[in-house]
C-alpha cells in the first residue's frame, strides 16, 4: 500500500479489482476544500483509459506486474506468437489482448510483456520504431503548402501521414504512442 500523493507516471496499481497503469496525474489543491489527485489510468486488462479522481491521503495498492522482454515472431489468423528472449518459451496472444499494439508489430520486434499473477495483461511497445514504406503517392510539384502531408502504407499494413518528400522504399520512424510519423530513419 502507498499514499496516493506518491503516485508516478508508469506506476501500476490495483484498484477496484482491476490493474491500471498511470498515464498521467495531477495534484490539485483548490482554494476551498481538500486537495485531490486527478489521474488518467489505463486498464491493462481491457485496454481502455479512464479518468479517476482520488482524495488526498488515501491508500492505494501497488500491483506487482512482472515484465519480460519478448520477440514478436508471427501471427496466424487473429493470434500473435511471441518468444521469451531468455527461456525461448513461446506465448500466444489473441487480437483482443493487443488491440492498438497489433498494427505496429513486425517480425523480430522486441516488446515488453506484462504479467500479473500468471495472467498476461498487455504488451508495451518501444517508444519509436523504424518501418519501411511500401506504398505512397508521388508528390505533386508545387503542392508544397506548409506542413503538407500524404498517406504512406508501412510494412505492417498501417497507413500513416508523412511529409511529401518521403518515397516508397524509405525507412521512417513512427511514434507508437500516437501512431504518427516522427522522422526519417
């Protein structure tokens, strides 16, 4: 148990029967009334994000989440196969357990698998990942208004907005938290 005032981003907590990861938090001390902590929490089982407000001084239970590095191997249908980098044990997850992460998985990618009391509750991707552009439109000369973007399909099938100068075959870096173009590789 820990005091809600000691909450930090990335911390995992057990609250009302669910395991949450703290996405962001804010300590609020209004002029009138008691202080409170406003949090944005990601439910690691359901994959949903919700805002919960706690009164200052209450106790929360810290969730002991075990994290292991695993490599993504392949998918068959709607199941995705990962391999433990140390024991070479293979784990299969279905598409419901991955949700948004599935569109960023490419062969050989190392991810962090989260395990709570023997139950796999999620996958954490690296912050930025390099992908090859497999399909994009040609830029039209003169179509260079500031910040002009076009669609590009990457090797996983995901479509992202990129600047006009990006061409097929180039390597680009995508930020996995928001799914947006970051830079050239």
